[in-house]
C-alpha cells in the first residue's frame, strides 16, 4: 500500500457509497438531500459533492434508496439487507455467513468497506439470477470481532503504520506519533483499534505493547498468543488469590465424601505431563464383576464461583498447548499442585464409579465427590509395555525413573483387565457407528533454546486408547444421567452434528484419485466406509492429506445446552467431565452435577448457553494458536535445512501454485507457478493438476516430488519451495 498517499491528510472517502447509506440509515424515517448528507459527512469541496449526487442516483437506480420529493432521498427498508459474520479469505474476498440464507453471501474486496475478518456486519445483497451465489456489499459494522492486532511497525517522521500479520486482515493501521509508545522501526507490536473515520483509507490505532524483534523465538510465540487475544501471564490478583487458597484436607471435608483411598488407584499420562487430572481405580468383585472408578480432580472445590480466580478461568476457558510451552487455564499452584493427582498423596476428586463385567457392560453407576490416593504414576510407554508383554518388568529405557522397575502384580492385572474391557467398549462404539480419527500428531525435539533439532510423529497406542475409552465412558454416563433422568434440567453437552453432504461428496470424488471409495447411501454406510478409508490410508503417502480432508467434512463439535447427541462418537448423550484442570466446561459440569445431586432446581438455560458459546469460541482460538505454533516450528526447522532435498507429496494445486507436504516431517510449503522454469504451467481444476502448455508435463495432486527450501518466513509462518523434480525423474 502506498504510504505517501496515505499521509497527505486523509481526505478521500474509502467507500463513499457506504458513507451515504450510513447517513440515511441513521434515521430511516427521515429524508435527506445531497447538501444535508455532505454536511453530515463534512464534505466541503465541490468535486466530492458532485460524487455524492452521482452516488445518490446510482443507489436510486439500484433500488437501494427512493426519491420521496425532488432531490430528497430515503433508504428503502430492506428485504435485501442481512446480518451475519464475515469471513475474509487471504485473497481479499469476504463471505458473510447468515442464518437467513442457505448460501454464504460473497462480498468482493472493493465492497468490504470497513469490515474486518470475523466482524458482525450488515450486508446488502444485489438482485441476482436464479442459481447464482448471492453477492453484496457491507453497509454497516454491527460489532467488531476483535480490537487488537499483531503486526510489524513502520515508523515515519510524524506517524507510523502497522502491517498486520494476519493475512485475512486486508488493511494496515495508521498510528499517529503520540500513539507509537516507544516502538522501534521493524518491531512486532500489538496495535489497538481506535476508530475508522469514513475519510480514512486505514483505521487509526495505537501501540498497546511491544512484543519484540521479528523472528526471535519468544517474540513469535507471544505474537501467536496476542493475535488470538490469549494471555500468557496471570494478573497479580489472580496469582495472589490462588496462593492464599486453603489446600489442607480436613476431617470434616473427608466425612462429606466417599473414601476410596484403600482402592487400588493409579494414573497414566504422557511422560512429560506436569498435571494429572484423571486416575483409574480397580477392584475385583466376588461375583466376577469389577468396580472401576474414573476419578477427576475436584477443581470446583477450590475454584469457587464468582471469585477473581473463577472469572479468569472462565475468560480463558481452556489451557493452550503450544509447541514449547503450556499456557494453563489455572495458576500453577492449582494445575501442577493441589489439583494434580500426584502419586502417594491424598486428593479430593469428583468420581464416576461403575460396576462392570469383562465385556464392558455397566450394571451399576455412582457419581459424587470422593477422596482418593494414587498408588503409582505411569507414563503411556510404561503402560504400553505391560499391555504388550503381559508382565510388570519395565526396562530402564522406558521407565520414568530410568531404572529397571518391577510393577506391583495387582497393577499389572488391573492394566491388562482394563485394556481388555477398553478394547471391547471401543469395538462396540465402532459397530454403533463411531468414527475412528487417529490423526498423526507432529511433535518436535527441542534443545534448551527451543530450537527444533528433530521431528517425530505421535500415534495413539493401546495404552492411550485404554484411558480414552474410560474417559469417554465417564463423559457419556454423566451426560446420560442428567439428560435421561430429567431432560428439562439445563446441562452442558458436547454435541457434534452430522457431516455436510456437499463436503462428503467432494471427499468421495477426491479419494477416487488414490483408488479409494466412499459409500454415501446412508449413515451406516457413510461411517463404515469412512472408517475403512481412514484405516486403508494409514502409512500411505496420502494419509495426512486425506485425514485432514476427512476431518474438514465433519461438523465442528461444540458445547451447548441443546443436546443433539455426538455423531462422531455415536453417543446420544455426551459431555466433558474429565479435564477440569484444562477445560472450564468440565468445571461447570462438576458444579451442575453436584447441584442436581443435591436436589437443586434447573439453572438458567440462556445464561449457560452463553457460557457454552464462549467456551467453544475460546477452544477454537486455542486450536488456531496451537496450529500456528506448530507451523512456526516447522518453518524454523526447515530454515536450518535449506540446502537439503526433501521428498514430498503434492497436497494442493491452485492457479497460483503447488502445495507440497514433506513426507518425513509433514511441513507444507508452496511452489509458485512462476518458479517452474521448464515451461509455462496452467491450473486445470477438473484434473487436480497444473499442466505445461508446451511440454504437457503435469504435476497432479498426490504426485511425489522432490523439493528444496526457497524461503522460510518465520514471521508469516510460510514456506516457499523450489521444485527439484518428480520422484520418478530424480531417482532415475
């Protein structure tokens, strides 16, 4: 954008049409002539006045305004105005999502006005022919999605501009000299939106905080958090409140709870976990059945409603798991201390206890507050070794203690029995129509300076699935206990709608390129063929691409008081009960469950639906931040391997470039079509390919190619590749 043009006083209207509509809209029952409109807009020059007259007649011819008397205009109350949220693509086109129309409303870049990605807006929809996507222009900003943005500052003599990092924000910010607040040219800053005058090309902002120099590790990590409005420190008053909590366990408190300290209990978590919010207990019954307890940290005992600690936890709603750190929902004294189910310590818990048989059938259930004592802490690798060998001898290279360890035979027996039951429960879920998404997680080996020295993939094994099944059991049974007993009682459910038919159809067409097929006749055939597809691609070059696309066909799981069931898990009732250290909805579920166990009346559905929406929104932001941190670390890793050739698979083709995902580390980058120097290439959409005009050489989706790093941009978190050549050609 031309900065010189901008600094010349800002007299030009960014969108005169919108400004006129805003004046007419300020009082829809009043008529205005062009002089009154110019006065309201502060227009004094004859050239712009003539533009106003011209725009008024254009709006009249389009049917947006009517001329009541000669030269007096009024806005037509609109059947063609809609409200919704705008999603802006990286290329500048906006799409307004509204409940009133089945299709999204497309808004060209020139018609965005002052709308920014995510804003709640009013959009005017032009008359269109049948079958065409609705197109419109933004006429009003109802509510800003956010008011703080991350970017790089460019300082001039009397002002500055902040170029926003987010590629969906199609403007920079004008910063007056008095609002630069000590930032230096080229630094990464957090800029706060102040206003956006109709006469300005850009919004005015002020530097709220300086994040540091671009490319530095802490700068980029803090920039990721700031971009999504996620904090990385607790306010002093919250830390102080947490430090002053009474963490002792009195005999009076114990007397109110079911005492399960004598029952064999242990935890299984990642080796590097610092907090343990769930434990399993196991007891053989005389009739051959088992008493199995799922014990969850009783966070709600310590985090009391309406305290500063509770408000902070609600605001955050979730812990954020970045590549090199965790930004916890609760202060460390709680998350890693009193609420963590550490071994050999008495802990206050909220429990779901079941009498079950070896096939996973539940005969009796109990929910309530307990006190428990963990006999041992296990890493997943240790539990996996027990499952695979059937023995309790843990070698030193697997053991958490790094010494060969012999496990208590009762714990070995419990682990093997729980594993057997978990597998049967999982098989039952699959036969009931659950989907099996075991997407590969990318993990990094980091040195002491948080520099990635290696990449590895985390896969879910039997020990992970054991814990997963019993957590699913507790979540499902808690939700069913409330939902079946009294459906009118307000409760927090985790719901998941059925997949989008159009997206499923597109996926079905796409996977045929790789020799797979989907059967879309009904729900049962969809889930069974999806599961077969996900199983068939394991270990194949196209696995990550198809896994990702399959997940995108799914609706997003959300929190709601309106239970519609969980499609992906094939449960009629489902909630989140098992992770209150890191998820606020689980804290609310504990409180509501206890409230109803005590005979309390139903709470306000409206209030809790609002809390559900907030929790969902914060979960989405946390997920985006987590993905950005992975992308950042991938770019950082590739920057140090710029001279190497990598084998990858073409994961996307567009009219501007080819996307390639490297097989060994899942890093994705782009080869610009202009950088393919052996021919002039064209995008052929129906063939998922780019094809050379002269040579007819083709690069197709799913093809394996060798690439090298052209550019690794840590700030934009973007990789550009050079094409080395098709695998078959390079390996000749």
